C-alpha cells in the first residue's frame, strides 16, 4: 500500500500551525458523528416520534389520527430534517476505510457511494415527511391520515433494497480484503443482517402477526441484529482508524481518485 | 472416468448415513402424508403425536448431517455442545410452542 | 490540464441559475410563496386559477432541477486537489449532494402532480402541495453537512497554496447556520418560520443565491489557479513526490 | 486464518481419524474446526436466526391449526420429499468431494462437486416450478399466514441455496488451481452447503409434514 513517507514537496506545507496536530482528526470527527447520529436517531424515533417500536398496523382509525396529530411527531421530524445529513459523514468514513482494503477495486466503493446516496431518503426522510404532513394539518380527513400513517411505516420498515445491496457490498469487500481490516466474521454478520432484513419483505401484505411492520420477525429481530451489527462495525472502524499507520495518511494520493 | 473410484462407496460411513437419511425422509413423508386421513377428524392429540414423530425424525436427521457431513463429531467440545444445544432447543421450542401456546 | 471541463461545468451555473430565477418568478404563488394557512378549497382554487404558470415553471424546474450537480462536482474535484490525510470529506460531500438533489426533484414532482388534475379532491391537492413545500424548504440537513464538509476540508488543507481561501470555510459555516432554522417550517403555519416566512423562505433563498454566487466566483478562481499551476508544476502527487 | 496453513498430511490424518482406524469411532477428538472459524460463526448464528422464525411459526400454527393444516395439504408432499432427497444426495456428493480433496484427487473432487452442484440447481428449478404452480393457482387462495411463512421460509432457503451455488463455484475454481492452500476453503464451502441441507430438512418437516 501507500507506505511511502510523506515527501517534503513544494506543494505541501506541513509546518502550518493548526488545530490539526492530530493527523487523523478528520476521520475522528466523522467517527464521533456516528454515536451522535444514533443518539439523535434514538431521540427522534423513540422518544419524540414514538415511531420505534412501531404501533400496530391494525390500529383503530381514531387512534391512528391521534398518533399522527401528536405535536411531538413534528418536533421529531424537524430534528430528523436537520440531522439526517450526518449519516453522509458516517458513510464517508466507511468509504475512506474501504479504500484501504487490499485486493478490492473501487467498484465496491462506488457502489457503496451510490447506494448510500439513495438509501436514507425512502427509508428515513420520506416516512418522516409523511408523519410531519399528518401532524401539520390535523384537519385532514381521517382516511388521508390513515394513508399517511401507512405510507410512513411501510417506507420506514419496508424499504430494503438499498440496505441489502449495502450489506452485500460490504460483505464482498471484507471477504476479498487481503489485509483483514475487518474480521471475516463481520462479513458473515452482515449476511445475517441481510437475511433478517429480507424478512421485512411481507410487511406490505400483512397487518398482523410476526411479518407485520410491528412484528417480531419483520421489525424486532431485524432491528436487534442490525443494532448488534452496527455496534460491531463501529468498534472495528474505531480500531481501523486507530491502527492506521501515519505513513499511510495523505500522500501519495492521486488528485482525481475518489 | 468413474467419479466414485477409490471411495469404497459401500463400506463408506458417509454412504451409510446418506442411505439412512433417505430412508427416514421417506418414512416421515409417509407419516406426514397421513395428514390427509387425519384431516376430517382433526384430532389435535393424534396430530400432536404425528408431529412429534416428524420433528423427532427431522432432529435425528439434522444431528446425522451435523455429525458426519459437517464433521462436527471430530470438532472441539464447544462446537459439539453448541450444535447439540441448538438441536435440543429447536425440538423444545417448536414442540413446546406448538403444544402449549 | 483537466480544467476545461471544470470551467464548462462552472459556466452552466449562471445559465441555469437564471433559468431557476425565471421559473420561480414566473410561477404565481412561489415568489412570494403561498401561505400555509390556506384551506384545502383555497389551495385547490389557487391551482385552478394559476395552472398555466405553475405548470410551465415546474416543468422547467423539472428539466433543470439537478443542474447544480455539475457545479458541486467541480467543488469536489477542487477538494481533491487539497492535501489531506484522507478523502473522507469528499465522500461525505458527494453523498450529501446526491440526497439534497433528490429532495428537490421530489418537491417538483409533487407540485406538478398537484397541478395535473386540478379538479381532484381539494384535500389531496393540499396534501401534494404540502409535501412539495416540505421537500423544497425543509431538508436542510444535507446542505448543512455539505457545507460542513467543505469547510472542514478547507481548514484541514495542508497545501502551501490553499485551494480556497480560509474565509470560504467560515462563509460555508455561516450559510449553513442561516439556512438551518428552515426545518421548522414543518411545524409553523405562521410567523417567520412558516414556509412563506421571513426566515424559512426569504432568508433561506437569499442565502442560497448568495452562496451559489460566491462559491461560483471562488471556485472559478481555484480552477483557473489549477490551470496555471498544472502548466508549471507536476500533475500528480506521485510526480510531485518523485 | 490459521487454517490455511493446514497441510495435506494433517488432512489425511484427520480423515483417518474421522473414519477411525478400522471404521470405529475415534477415542479422542482432535481440537480442530473444519473450514474457517468465521464460517462456523456464520453457520451457528444463521441457525439461531432461523430458530426464531421456526418459533414464530410454531406459535402461530398453534393459534389456528386448521388453517395451517389446510395450507399444508395444498402443498405437494411428494415434490418436497423428492427435493429433500436431492439435497441429501447433493450433500453426500460434496462430502465425498471433500474426502477426495483430502486425498489430493483434485480431478475426482471436481467431478463430485459438479454433480453435487447440478443437484443443487435441480433443487432450485423444482422449487421455482412449485412456486409458479402455486402463484398460477391464484394468490387469493393463499392469503393466510401459512403462505406467508411458506414463501418466506422457502424464499430465504432459496436465497441460501443460490449463495451456496456461488460458493461451490468458487470452490470449483479453487480446486482447478489445485494448490495446497485451498483445503480450508473447500471445507468451509462444504460446511455451508451442509447447513443449507440442514435447514431444508427442518423446513420440510415444518412446512410440508408437521
């Protein structure tokens, strides 16, 4: 890999005084955005929104209207709209570390960029807007409120495609990585995540039971496995940044290589 | 060329296991097929007996696959125990929930 | 020399920017924006009365909706010229740009859909209208992160000749902060934070237009500097290191 | 991985050990896991995830036994049993392939693997045909919980088999190279393929017979 020491070259001024005495500070900023993001995520979806754990699809209309018109729901979505972008930082860090893998061409990284560029919208922000719409205008007819409620939860629990490709690309990258930046079992772990995510596929056809959007399999199992996976991934990202040799930072980097 | 050369198929334990697995599959197939007959009476108790036998056969089959095909019988103790614990849990969970839930 | 294409992408900005301004000026109810306090019937009547202008403007917006993407890509290429420990901010910037662009496309499609069948149930027209305004005004999170990344990239730049001057970093942070309160348009129907209010709309739009104008000027300067530098200096870092 | 340094001499000792000197059971097991430890991590975890599905299935089945029984009767037990035999045979072939690999009979191993993989493909084709018939018969008939479980279980298993075929293909390519480092990979692939077999045995019992 890029084991060459940082060359003293006329284009680079290493002596610049800055808060940047830690050469990995950029990565650390992105790393610490991960816990920040997930704490916010919890505040938004669990405390304010009451979106997680989800209420049942088979709720009575009056209850749905009461859920949708809760003022806390709007606050949750405002926070979401302000902070969802942070996941771009998390993904950027992931890509930076994937770049270090050996025997992995950029193709997986580019796929990852594309998938993450799309992923958060159908699965997170769009459902948020559905809830915000209902909370914004309590005067909507009950049947419109019900539709918004369902659209919100179906998108929130049921949008799978982007994440499935994300887990696949990650698993392939870890399998091929000769450098073992992430342990092999994490790749297998992401296949479990993929499998448990797939089980959310029937949320669109059932209203009760384990495959409904509040179901034991479609929601709880998938969420538990995903949380465990995300925790392990975060831990290994931490390790990867910490153990990244200083010589590998910075140069040589080709200016046009993403 | 014969792909089975030098494998002494008929004295091979893998083949014996396989033959036993196929035989039990056919047996449980016959048992499960009798669901057609029980259907009318719908006797929960009788159905439970059949179900228990079918699950038991499946557990035995899985144990054989794990033991001989996956070679767990020669593995460290923790793996053998993990696999057996799993088999036992599947049996208890499935039959317990089916019977008492 | 990899600057000609960058300059082409840059010069698309004034062209499409004028088209955007025209589209918003042309559409009744967007400049100044319609009020969120309108009832469903009023919204429906509004669409019936202003069909031609809304449709023409929004179709124009639909066509040019993502025309600022090449501009942002020029900024990314300039970020790549900076001397960094990693590419982490470039990646994050790219993902944030993609997300922000998608939300604008969604807003535009919702407006067009509301205008497609003006005699439908007024509640549905209002729903589409609300969705469009939400998607247009409130997804500020991506803009914030995008600017944050650019600002950090500039502050972390170790080039002896900085690609962007340092004040651009501060400028990016300030614009992000000015735009941030617009997310509250999801709650308020009146006052400065409503989607037609002084902060959520006027400040947001003014900031954005100024932002694009200023970034256009500094990015152009950076590209031109790249052109002169690369004619005298080695092109790649490897060559530089050699 | 420490297993990649596992040599053929050790492998033949291991095989002898498995078989026993004269077919008898080994006195003391060797502390070794076939394939990669990571693969076993995956297999055990995957089995537990499936156990959660089975638990939900058993619970729901107990709630409305008649509806489930009716759904079950509309499946073809014969095709299911045939598919089971296919997978069992395929498993045997892959196990034999591993044996041949340990004896460094790479050509023979490839032949056996190819046959095993072909049976896997047959399994998928039959499964697809079964789905096709079911969907042609009309989805409204299959509105009950049972069919959601049916499609979920068989669908997930289908996915596992497809992944298994990809893995077998990789193993095949590895066997073509016939280098000494590939044994761990053949073992890992075999373990995965047997797990697919394992899952089908219990799914067959739960969905078709129970």
